């Protein structure tokens, strides 16, 4: 049976419908954190995406570019890239923070937003798609997203190859419903490879 589709300005997004079908998580497992240079990140990011796509469980990788005190809400904010892979081993979505999550002092400029669109990020469509996003459906898409990640860090956020970013990886714990009642599917907890906790809309919606 084909998966349901949702069209956003001629962009077909299966990820969110598939995520709804699979259900929400019941919590998150151990969080692994690292600080990497952009050069170090670029050397291994594609492999990390390929790994979480095929790994049992639901995984989120977050790259935090910077952190700041949000004048709008009084809390902590950041510019980030985020990647979520679902447990079906066939669904992966990349996101780049949008102005919806940035205060007035840290908004993306018109030039930066234009660059994101030129690279291939799809325009946010609130409320369901509040961030810039790119869905992986093929191996070619995975390669494209890897390249887009590097270009976004360098060309949009202006980072040098020696600039450092915080990277986190976390597994979300799943509850599978069977005839015998709910059982906890941990996948492979405690074996994340790198990173830090996720705070973005995709993580909040899992």
C-alpha cells in the first residue's frame, strides 16, 4: 500500500504522515554530545545520516550553530540544523531553523533565506512545517542533504572550516501496541555516536 502524501506548494512530504502513522515516542534515551569543527563534521556527516537511517529506533541529530538568550521568551535559543530518522528505516527529514524560532536580534536576513531556498531547502509553511526542510526519499537525496548541510554552515551561517559547532545524537524510545498490551521497544539504547539534546519542533513532535 502506498504511503499517504501531503503536498506543500507542489512539495510532497511523506515524512510527517509516516511519523503520525508510527506514533509518538514515550521519552528519549541517552544523549551523546560532541563539539566538532565544521571540517570534522563535513568528513563524517553523510555517514552519520546513513547510519541513523538504517539503525533500529528513532534518532535525532542536532547541530547547534550558536546559543543565545532569547529576548522574546526569556529562555535560551539557538540557530540549528536537525535531522530525524524514523524507525521504518526509510524516512529521514532535515531541518534548518527558521525565523519563527529566532528573536529579533538573531533573525535570518533576506539574503540568508534566499540562499537556503537556492540550496534546495523548502520554504517553511507554518504551523505544520515551521522550519526550512528537506526530505530524503532516495540515496541521491541523502547525498544532496549532506552537501546542503556543509553549504548551509559555510554560506548561510558564515562559519569557517575551523569554527566549532555542538553536535548531539539521541534515540527516542518507542511504545509498540500489541495484542498483549504495550511493550517498550528500545532499539539499541545507549549506543549513540555523537551530539547533544534536541530542542526543536521536530523533536517536540515525536
